[in-house]
C-alpha cells in the first residue's frame, strides 16, 4: 500500500498514513478533527538493478572491497598529512 503524508490545520501536525490510492482520509489521526489536507511528498524512485546475473552477496562483497580500498587510501593520506 502507498504511504501518504497529511497535515492537520487544527493541531498543526503532520502524520503518515498507509491506504490504497483510491481511498482518502478525512479525519486527523492525532486530534480527530476533520481539517486535514494531503501533502505533496517527494516520490520514491526505485531503479531496476542492471546487474541481474549477480547475487546480492556478490554485489555486497564488491562494495565492501571497494570501500576497504578507499579507507586504506584515506588512512595513508591522514598519516602523511596530505588533505584535499
């Protein structure tokens, strides 16, 4: 179910509600008043994974190794006092 943000003009609070796209709320879940509006929110974009043939474990291992190398480089920079 989609998640929607609502704002109440009576209690001046925001809350999140889960309901189907065809439903709407008319009562504030916090104060019970009927003075609410659906708020515009930033949409969540889920991109399809381009590397379908690789498993999650393989991808995680690669990211860990890449970050391990980055940390090694950062430690060397800190040890030598060379900062960007």
